[in-house]
């Protein structure tokens, strides 16, 4: 057995079931090993950013890491944008990055680069000195590290950089699986402190992120809110949150800093559960970066790396809230819209047609704007753009469909973000994934027009306008989808959008809707 085979068998024994691959020459022994270990499914993507984004979507839905197989430093570099998003989401991922053998690196061949430096931007665990003897154990350690919650925004991404000599060399065999890491439990004294704050009668908001917005955690937070009158709020872009009818009624933090400050006006205590203090997405001259109201005290119930569910359960018991009834979203009869393709009509069409247990992945302002309307629609799971790097929505939807083939996935994309990783459609067609993609074709980077004005620029000159405009030539998304094997159609009215959405949900496989707006 060589090192590559021992590695893949060990990862499969650990529970890694999926490898998203875009390999090259230095990874051929790993490709051979994947061929020999069929219990790990191998899926090809035509661009590394699709591999990494799909691994993100898969990990958010399963809680388990997928592996990526990437070709040296340039291949890893192509995937970094979506690894940044995955780091912010706290998604477990294992990157397998090929490298030259040690004896070849000193010759500065064309693909030689400092892969470790690239990996430090998003990895909580890196190893680049594996040998054929150690490679299997290194894989087991990478798996363990990807499941260990880390402080702050370090994330849960392991990157194993393996030289070709480690892959082709003789190995003693696969390694034993390590024990699974456990989250730290919050001290009971902290529970008592937070309970006294909530019982004080002062205005409190509980901000929940990461482990704090899991369904079980939100159920406990909802009971605490019902008992004490505190508000519960997620961050602006939670990695994964279940919503819709029957889900816990949780506010979502606004996007712009002045709106966040307005929503927190008069609040005397912020209680963080798997979250960090709110901060502005971008810096502006006229607003603070730290968005905590003056005089407001910030408390931490559970840090990102701690067990938020256990902390909330302890807190509910301490407050006598265990039997309280949490407020949930109620289902409403949503009428199908008609008329022109306005923002309001498109949002209503998405909410009114949303199928039960859909998974929604967003990568656009309009897609994110649809989230509040969908809270009174069918039960669903929402996957947000966590790190702000566009080009996430289509790959994440691909990974979510690989993780949950029985559920329909809806990708809501702006045409700007869609252009980054449109190769996802090819993988969706090849694997026949149940993904409905809606591309809002307004032919512009619309958010940049908004931000330009917010920075005090009142006149947009011709050069600036050209840098925000992605028309001339217009991209025909329907034709592009067809060329990659994905059926498609164009909606020019609200009625057509509703018809096409329903049509896509009723047929298996991928479908793309170009929404002219």
C-alpha cells in the first residue's frame, strides 16, 4: 500500500464520504487511491472555487467535512475565496493539496510556490512535511482538527499539503481513527451571572451565531425569550439557520451599520452566544466600526468554541424557562404575484412557491432580501454568504444538494456573483443534482452603486459607471446553462417566474431561471 491509498482509506474510516476534486499531475496517486476506495464518492468540478464552495455547502448541511483535492499552490489559490467564506461559517473541510516531492522543490519548477503561506489565511490546522510513513495518521489528525471548534474566526478547515513522494512511497498502512473532540462546557458561575442580567428587567438582546443558531439552540433561546422578555437575534449572515413556519422566531441583524444601531437603540445588555460583538461590514467615516450602543454592557454566555446548546439549556433551567413556549413563525397564505418583475414581486414569488424543506443558498442582495418574506412560508434551511466573497451561492448550493439529495435546493444569485463560479452548473448537470438556480439579471453590480453613494459620491461618472455595469455585452444565462447541460428558461414577468419556479420543483435534476430585472 502506498501513502495515498493509506490516506484515503483512513479518511474513509474516519467518515469522510465525499471528495470534490480538480486534480493535476502531482495528485495522480491520490486519484488512483480514490479509484481504489469507492466508498468515498469523488465529484469533479471544473474550477477549484467550486470544489471549496461545494465542500462548504456539504459541511454546513451535514456537520461533517468533505475533502477537496487541489493542484499545488495555484489550485489552492483559485479556491481561497470560498475557503474564506467557509472559515467565517465555521464549516469543517479537509483540503488535500498536492505538492512537488522534496527533491524537486529546489529547482523552482513553474508550479512551485509557498503553499503554507496561502493556507495560513483560512486554516486552523496545516501540515506540509508528511512522509509515506506518517501520511495516514496526518489524515486522521486533519479530520479531528476539522471537527474541533476554535476561538474567534479561526474556523475549522484543515489543510494537508502532501508531496508526491509521500503519496507514492510505501506505507505501513492506514491509521486508527482518533477520538472525536468535544466542545467545552460553560461554567455554572457564568450561567448564574447571565441569569441575573436577564432577570434584572433591563432591556436585553441575545445575539446567536454558529452553534447558537442550530435548531436545538434556538429552541432553548426562544424559551428564555418567552420567560424573560429579551429579544433574540442572529447575525446578519448566519452560516446555516432553519426558518419558515414552525421555526423559532428570531430576528436577523440588519446589514448597514446605522440600521444595526437603530435596532439596538436603548438596549442595556448584549448577551453573546457563539457570537462576537456586532461590527460594521465596511468602514465609513461617519459611523463607528463597533456597533454597540453607548452605555450597553456586553456579556458572553458561550464563546464560539464552547457548547452553546448546553449553556442555553443550563440557562433555561436556572431561569425556570424549560417549560416556556417559544414564539415561532406562523405559516401564511401567500398569494402568487402578478405584473412586472419588481423586487417586491420577485421576493413574493420566491416565498409563495417555496417547497417544504427547501435549502436556500444566497449570493445576492435581492436573495438575502427574500429571507424575511420566507419566514411565513414553508419550513426551510437558509445558507448565507458568510464572508462577503461573492461567487459562493452556486457552489454552496451544489454541495448542499450532494449532502441532501432528497431536498430541493434553491440558489438565489446576482448576475455579478454568478459569473465567478458558473462552472457549478456543469457539476450539477453531471451529478443530476436537484438545484433550482435563479439569476437576477439586472446587468450591474448593484450594491456598488449603493455603496458609492454611501461614501458621499453624488455623481457617478462614465468610468465609474462602466466599472459597475456588467452589460455590453449582456450575458445570456439561459444559453450558458444549456451549454453546460442544465435546462433553463427566462422569466420576464412575475407570473412567468412563479410558473418556472413551480416547474423546476416538480422535475428532478438542475434547472436555471434567468429573471430579467
